[in-house]
C-alpha cells in the first residue's frame, strides 16, 4: 500500500466518523452539545477534497509527461511535444490549479466555521477589486485567472505552430528549415500578443508600456546587453539560417547536432549525448563550422608512415584498394566529390609519410569510418610485408682521446697546512 493511499484511507475514515457523529447530533439534538461536530466534519471533508483534487492534478500531469494513456499520447502528438520532453504547459497549469485550490480552502473553512456573510463579501470584493501599488491596481483574482489563460494560450500557440509547420506549410514549396523558422517566429509573435492581452485583462494599462520600455532601455544599458545580443542573434539565425535542425556543427571546443534554435540560445546534442546550450551570439560572432549545411558528404584523412625502403607504389595501390572497399566511402565520384587519393606527403625523419584522402557519405560518422580504414590498412600492410614505421634514433658512441700524462714536478704544489700554533 502506497503512502498516499494510506493517507487517503485515514482521511476518509476520519471524515466518515465525523460525518456520522454530525448526523447523530442532528437526529438527536442536545445529546452532543459540547463538541462542534458539524464544523469538524465539514473541515475534514474540505481538507480531504482539496487533498484529493491536488493529488488528482499531480497524477494527471505525470500521465501527460509519460504518456500513460492513449489520449495523453495523442495530446502530446497533437501539441508537438517530443518523446522525452516534459509538457511544460501542464506543469504551469497544475501549479496554478494548486494555488487556486489551496487559496480557496481557507475561504471555505472560514465559511464552515461561521464567518459572517458581510466578511465573505468583503473578501470577495478584495479578490476582485484588489489593491494599489503606486499607480498600479493589482487584482488578485484577475491575475490568477490571467495566468491560467496565458498558459492555455501557450498550449494553443504550440498547437497552431505545430500544425503550421507539419501540415499547412508542408503543402507549400518551402524547405523544411524555412517552414521551421516561420513557425518559430509565428509562435513568438502570437505569444507576445497573448501576453499583452492577458496583461490588459489583469488590469495593466497598456498605455504605460512606454514607461516599461524606458525602464528596459535603462536595464539594457546597465547589464542586459548579453540578453539583447543573444535575442538579436537568434533572429539573425532564424532569418539567415546558417544552421538548421539536424546539422552537425563545431563552435569553439563544442561540437554536436543542432536540436533546436531558440531566441536566446541554440540546443546542441554532443556525441556523448550531452545537451549543451550555446548562446546565439557565439554562433554569430565566433568561427562556426557546419559539417552538413547543404549535404552530408565530407572528407576524411588517414595518415600512415611506412619504413624507408618500402615499395611506395605498392603502398599507394593498397591505400586506394582499402578506400574503394569501404561501403561508406564515395569511390565513384558520386555527388560531384573527388575520388579517393593516396598522397606521398613527406620524407620524414623515420618514415615515408602517406595520406589517404577520401569523401564519405555521412560526415557525422567520420570517426567510425577512419577507424575502419585504419584497421583495413594495418591488415593490408601485414599481408604485403609492408612495415608501418615508428620513430627511430641512431646513437653513435665515439671514444674520447686519451688525456696526456703530466710529469710529477709539473703538478700543482699542495697548499701549506696551517698550524694551530702559528700565533705563538
């Protein structure tokens, strides 16, 4: 039995017991006059109902995150929520519902324990009239309802942009990355419009947005330059599209697949399946390598050194045979890329240096293909008695000439020993 199930059973039992006593007190008035049975039963019932509602909301949200039921999985697909992504709108809506439940509970308890009608009307007037902070009128009920409407609007916007990208724009001749950029920009525009509408509903005078813009400009001058820089860089990335979803890029010491281009930062997934958020300003200002912007072809280089005296023509032939034998190497010049080349690069200190240069079908698999080619080169050289050289160093030992013998009288005189009694 789970912990929450046990708590539920206890609350239900206590509530039923208190309710039974309240019914008994109602049937036989005056028998139990010392205890406020009815308010106690009502309090326990209200707390139990609030707790069960809160638990039900939590279980519903967990189900939406995991997609336990068919309708939940269908809703995730409808709103274009990826398989391992959390349903953020459900989290926010659940938090607001929890807040509404636990703010309403004290009002209900006060009513159960005999709060006067005038007091209840006063609290209701406060919730829907609010209070002032300077020139701003804050209405708690409208703020809460507006927040819930904004979360619902965010879900609707997600649905609209998903339909736009996958269905409506799919009927046009636009490319997939262009459709994604249009859908992303549309989502931001719709969200700004929804936010302004909710703020207007919550009681904010939109004519005062000029003051807010002035405050933001001051904030930008004092410390928000990076945020604005990333925002503008994100717009440039969406319009110019130097990177797209699925591209394999390198920026600085980080490289990975582009999973999502956002306004503030771009989400990369490295080969270690680690998610890295790169600020958009770095993608605009730094040196960026996009390995597969237009196609997935790419060149790899395998270096090898053979011993001096090896048949260099045979080495060249073996390297080309290894390249042509690999199924991921473009060996026929398909796609307009050059055929594999085996180049004799250098006379090294200990080796004759060769390079095998070839293009592969998918540059994101370059490490695997290089490893396969290195294995095949080693096997081919062993079968043909070609030695893969290693650094060697020849050390010449030369005996020193004998030193001339010195005559005994030519030796240096020994220093005179000092006597301890020289002062005497």
